[in-house]
C-alpha cells in the first residue's frame, strides 16, 4: 500500500483531511487510486471526464477510455468505494487542446503524443483548475508514477517501481504548481497487485482490459481518422537522391521510421527495405531510404517545461524519447535565451520524429520535457 501523502505540500495528513478529486476513467487503475485515497481518510469525490461529444455505447476491442460503458464502470466503482460521483463534460476543451492539436501536428509533418498533451492540457490544467476553483486540494489519478517529497518540502516526480507500467514520460510536462496538487498512489505497486487489490475491494473492473492506442480513435485507424479531417493530398515518395518512387494520398499518413505500407513497388538497388526518413509538408514529399539513415545523434527541443522547482543545470542526464522507450545516456543544455533544449545522445537512436517528447531524467527523477523540433542524423543520407 502506498505511503499516501497527506497534503500536496508534503505536510502530514493529521489532524485534517484533504478534499480530493479522483479522476475516474472507468478502468482498474483509477478505481484503485480513488479507493486508496478514501481509505487514507481523505474526502474523495469521483469524477469521470466526458471527452467525446458523441460517445459510443461500447468500445471497439479495448482501445477507448471515454465510452458510455467506461462512464458506467466508473460510477459503479464509486458506489462500491462509497464516494460521490459526477460526470464533467470537457469534450470541447479536449477537442481544441488534444484532437485539433493532434491533427495540426500531423498536417505539419510531425508526430505528436496525444496522451502527453491530454495530461498537460486536460487532466492537470482544465481539470485541476476547476478542482481548485471548487475548493479541492488535490487531484488523484491512476497514473503509474511517484511523487517524492524531500525534507525541504520540495516535491519531485519519479518513475514508478513497475518499469513496464511507468507513465512518468507522459507526466513530464507537469510543472511545480501542478505537482503540488497531484497524487499518484499507485506508483509503488506493480500492476498485477493493483488488479488483485481491485478484486479484494469488490471492484468489478478488476479484470477489465487496459485501454491502449489513441482513445479518440476507437478503431485504431489513425490514417483514416486523419484523412477524414485533412482530405487527400497526393504527393511524391522519393528516394534519398530525389528519384521518384511512387505517390501517396497524404503525407500525414506516414511517420518517421515507418517501413510497412509504403507501396512504392520499386526494390532498392541493394535489395534492402526502405524506411520513411523525412516528411516535408512544404512540398508534400515523403523521403525514404536505408535504415541506417534513421540514426539520430542529437536533437533540439522547444517549449521546455520543468517538472518541479529544482533549477535546470547543463550536464549529464538520461533521456526518454518514446512513451515505452528505454532511457538513453545524454548531455543536455539550454540555448542562451532558454527557449531550446539541446540534447546530444551518447549512442545514436533510431527513428526519432519531430513532434515527439524528449523527457530528461536524473536517475529516477523527472527533470523536464521538451517537444522535439529538429534532429541531427548520425549518418548522412544521400
């Protein structure tokens, strides 16, 4: 069981208790997190975020997390826990801050991370702002991450103990004020034990499959989703030397490092497969080439956000470049104006795309996050 924090500023819970808003998605993790908060003596209210303007009755497979079924599962869990429950409509805000941003990023030739954007803009901005305005002290979620409070009262975000479920990467955008009002009671517990606990608590979601992929694309067809919103935009697929190999119906349908579905029909001279190396929205051109040309030695990130109050200092860190990627040794420094984070990788990494997040770590502590703007190839193509 977590050593559940008594207050966002690290002060002990006794003699008072906190008013806590539990974000309940309808899944097992958020249900157990809410139950732990209530068991710790806090005054907990459950809330389900209605993020779709036209939610379906049932999810396709186990992809979504904002269907009517999920809302009902969340309500049933709140009833078992014995806490009040509400549904908040944040569909318009979600569309503007997450879905529209997702489409715009792909249209610009970048590869966004909508889960990271949702945590930043919805769960720890729109939701937290509303919670604080209503007099709540903190928001509790089922994310797998840990908040560690030092003797000086400074709160730090750290990795979860379960590396397979660690979600600190998508929380790297949280600033010090947001961390001060966040609770992640599952960070010290492996996922299988969370499911077992849900069963002991009588929560019907104990065996419910995890949601995955992009919640607002229920069937998992990202290209079809984008085509509905961006239409077709035919352009060329070219080799690294500019040789035309084929045509596409929209550059947004490709991602850096993609191998399958290129439909170019022309084998390379060396017989090796080609991969997407570059997506240019300016001339609507997709460039493909050998796998070695995907290796990235350095990158520049924009819009850095620092996770906590510890000042950033240039030096050696580890960096994670994908939600489930392995940490990589790196050195990082800021530009003179502080607007860019420059990261040199100790070992080249393959297929890093602009639009993704680079999250810096000092050991298990999350230092901050930046959006990848440009990359420097380890092997020049062409």
